[in-house]
C-alpha cells in the first residue's frame, strides 16, 4: 500500500509543479495596488474600500482576476516539504497501524479506504464493538453455570467473524452448554483465541511520533510568523486527521481477533472435541454423527451476496456483523439463562433423579449435568423455543447501543472536521472557500457513506435472518435484499472516493493549488462580495489565532473523549 501511495503523491506533485508556469505573484500584485498603479481599487481586511491605498490589504475578486491573474501561486518545495512532513505524512504513516487481518491484500486495501474515507463508519464499528463486549458480559454476569465466563470471552472475541448458531438442531447447542464432557471445548477455544493484536514497539513509536509531531507543529504555528505561508498552513489538516489517533488507540486497546486464518484454525482445532447427548445411551462425540456444529463460522461460499461483508474480518466491517452477532449471542444467552435458573433451583438435567450437592459451595457436580437429548434440550430452552426452533428475537438494548455508537462516531467525525473548518474559515479572507468547502465535503461524504452502509446492514439482516421468515412480508424482504446490495455498493464507492479526495485536497493546500483568487476570496460564501486578503496585518490575525486555538481544542477534546470512552468500557467484569 505504501508503494501505491508514493506513486499517487508523485503524480500529483509533478502535475502541480507543471502548473506553476502559469503561476501568479500576489505579493507583487498587492504592491502595485498600494502604489495606485491599477487605480483606487485597494480594500481593507473587511472588504471595504481603503481610505489610504498604502494601507490596503485586499482586492475584490474581480480585480484579483483582472490584475493579479486567475492562476495559483508558484509551487514552493520548501513550504510543501515542511507542511507535508509535519501535518500529513505522520497521519498517512499511522494508517498502517490499523488492524486488517483478512489475509487478502485487495480487501485490506478496501478496509483502509473505508476507514480513511469514512471515519464515521470506523468510529461507529469501534464503538459498537466496545458496547457489545460490555453488554454481553453484563448479560452473563448473573448466570451461575459452568463455562459462562468462557462463553463471554469467546463471544466478545468473535465480533470480527461471521458467527452463527445452529438453530435447526438445538440439541447441539444444549449439549455443548450442559454436558460436562464439553468443558474442555470451551477452555480450548478460549486459549486458541487468546492471540492478540496489541501494542508493539512499532505501533507505540508510530503513535508517539504522530503525537509529538502534532504538538510541536501546533506550537510552532502559534509561536512563529503566522503570516508566512498562511494559505498553505497545515493547521486545519492536522485537526482534520486527528480522528485517526483514537481509532488506532481504540483498536489496540481492544485487541480484536481479526486474523481470519487463526480464527478459523481455532474452530477447526476444537471441532472434534464436542460431545452430543443421545436419545438413548451416554454422550458421544458429535463428529461421529455429523459435521454440523452448534457454534460455527459461516463458510464464505455459503454467504448470501447481501451479507458478503460479514466474512471480512477487518474490524471496520463490524457494522455489518452487529445484528447477526447479536442474534447468535441471544440464542446462546437463552440457553445459559434457562440452564442457570434450573441449576439455581437444584433441578438436575436427568428426570426422576435427585440433585447432588457440591462439596465446594457453588460448583455444579457433573452428575447434575447428564441426560438424554430430550432432557438436555429441555433443560436449556424449555418453553422459550418458538415453533421454528429459534429463540426469541434480540433484545431492546440493540437500539440504545446503535444510538450511543452513532453519537460517538458523529462526535469524533464532526469534532475533528469542524475544528478543521473553523481553522480555515477564520483565516483571512473569512468565510466559506475552497479549503473549508473541501473539509465540509469530506465530513458530509463520510457521514453519507456511514448512513448508506449502516442502513444496508439493517436491511440485509431483515432480508436474510430466520427471525423474519414468518413475520416478514416476502415481497418487502425481497426489495430489502436488493436495496441492501445497492446501498452497500454506493456506500463503499462514496467512502473510497472520499478517501482519495481528502488526500488530494490536502495536497492541493500544501502545493499552493488553492492559493488562487477564487479560493482565497471565499467566493463560495461571499459570492458577489468576494475579496482576497493578500497582505493581512497582525491586528487582523487576532481572531484567526483564537479560532486556531479553539479548533485545536475542539479536535483534541473530541479525540480524548472517544479514547476515554473506549478505555473505561473495555475489559468489563466477567462471570465467576
């Protein structure tokens, strides 16, 4: 990916350097204005006609085009290299620390573009992952049944995988939970999933470099000559990209299990260890009857086209797995809840037998967990099964989690984007121009991509989940399925286009492409009143300095709030 980025940036630099042949010199143009060469056309920093030409700092947009030229300021390598290396390069390097793990370079590239093109989506997936981990631990915390602790750890770890529960033969799941012979299955799978994507010297040094570079460049921009290269200053760029730091830190804190090969190997290793209860006789290994599993990962070849994103283990795709994951967890949760309640009432699995008290307090004796297939299944589900054999629908806590994750994602996106807009908005000439417009477009497209992809995930779940096979209208489910596919493709296209756009936009700023009459005059906002402040005076910059401080505070505060949220909610208390 680094080679692609280098080639892409080289092409941009060469093309922009060639345009410098038609470049203009705003400083010389302003000198001519103050000398009255073009007549009394000089304006002050508020856009009003200057009473004294020698005090003029600006010209109207029309006069700027007429006398200064419509081109850009010449490309300046020293300014570009300083601004690019200080404000943008560290963030591009930090992108490499994002977790991918799909073992497919093309999908990893797509995941990178989705993250850069829609920070809203990346933050939404991260926040959902944190909330899900805490939710599942909270739901299991009151259940006193063997392997409940292991179940929480496994389910939390499998948010990056297409998790499924076999609801066609509920005896498989009931046996897996109840039979003492399956205790090793749970413990082995936990151990197999214990590998971590966590802090490393490379990741720590990379983030340290980014933080130090950001702090130093912010200080330098305030202590140095603020009027130097004011239109190519990267203060806004630094704030715009600050969302990346909490995303990388958040995933490193969570340590997602996103290596698709290792996750599937973990399931393959425990496949032959599971026991299943029989209608007659004692439990036997489940593989002796069939290859069906109680808890499994959906085979990529069996995934419906509408749910293809679920197979990609990069955490940015967690948005697509949210509802299917909740559905699977609720099924397992139903079984543990009923089994735990029966155990608390000292009801053994086998009918017509007495409960055997444990010698050590709350430990459930193995004799209480043995029974035939009917007894085992009834012990876990009882009357909670619907006619089709599936447990009840997911709980109402789904919507609050979606709302909280959405709020945090939008806060991070628009906290950093808004900060960048504030910085360039209050840089003379004040108002909506090319730079602020490009930042707003980035935030809008990022939010749009998230809306499209999140909506697609909801529709795909409705169209394919067994929960709605009987209650949903067939025609509406068909329309939902088709719409989900188109929304997913549109969302990805918008995000990828946005990722390319924001890099180009930042390059435009550093290469002086935006340093032209049209952009400097804030034509988007001022329209017919547009004017270009070419030589701002120090007294004109007090508001700009305050806006820059506010922008840094807004972006930094948004990032800190998101990191604190992740830190406080991860590693919840597990069942005993």
